[in-house]
């Protein structure tokens, strides 16, 4: 029988973690890797998980790679605390991991923003992989690697992306610093042209090419903030190069 492990990284997710864990109770093993939460995350996770690991956070890839070392399943599903697996997706996952012609599967994540799911603002992300040979790379927007071909599952993950507008902007700010640091290490140079061109294209891509205009006002707002996040990346890169952080 093919076994499935689920890995959930957490930090101060007391309001979300129980629902996430309840949605994956069908798994053979559930591992929570916590970055020393200051709320009740660990206490709430204890009764619904197989194993809890506490590890000081350094970057997203290292955190998940550390959890992978503790997984024992043939397949591993990576889930965040603000994500939920539906019953339809559960059945699809259970059937998919019996199919050995793929080494991993992408899952679809529509964004939840201003109290609705934005199906034109969605991402297909590799999250379900065979454990053997799987690993992460990158500091932020970390990339999961697996051996073999990659398939795609049909049913979406319920992703309650942002707790509010302020939370959305704060996450963009946090990611912008990580991305700026990566660019800085690679010796990339910011320019006024990049600071104009990149955010403009991000808005056009999000709102027009990907059909964000079909999501109404929430689609317009999220496209604008995504563009702002790209601008922040290059503005922070400029600060790093000038030694102002």
C-alpha cells in the first residue's frame, strides 16, 4: 500500500492550523514543522498530527528540507496552514499516488481575497511528490524538485491566502526583502527602467493576460498590489546595494 506523508510548516498559525490538519486526516503521516510559535499553534497541532518538529527558521527551503528528512511516506504532500484539502481533491490525490508514471503533481491554488476565491488569480504549484529525490531550493518562493514527469490534479486547494489587506501588503513587504537579497547576492543592479518596466508588466500580466479583470474589484486590487510588490523588490535591492540596510 502506497503511503502518504503531509508536511505543514507553521509559525503563529493558531487560528488556522486545526482546520488544515483536519482536512488531511486521510494521510498516513502528518508532520508539523514549527518555527517556535508564540501562540497556541503547537498545542492545537498535537492532537491532530503524527509528529511535531520545532526548528529555528532560517529560510523556507531549509525548513521544508529538514521536515522531509523525517517523512516516511512514499509520497509527500506539502500544505500551508491556511490551505485546505477538499474531499474531491482527497480522492484525486489518493488515486494519483497509485499512478507510478509521474514523479509529482501540481495542484491549483485560486487566491482568496476580499471574501471570495479569485479563479483568474490562481497558480499551479508542485506540491505532491514522491519522497525519494525530492528537495527544495531557493530562499523565498522556494522551488520543489522531484524525479520523473510532473502531472496536474484537477480539483483546487482551498487557499485562504490573506487574512486582510494589511496582511497581504505585509507579506509582499517580507517577500520583497527576501527576493532583493537573492538578487543582491547574484550581483544584480537595479535601475529606474527596471523599477518601471517590471511592475508595469506584472500588472498587465495579472489583470489582462491572466484574466484578472473578470474578478471585478478584488481582481483590480490584487493586480495593483502584486505590481507594488515587484516595485518594492527593486527598491529594496537599491537600498541593499547602497548599504542602507
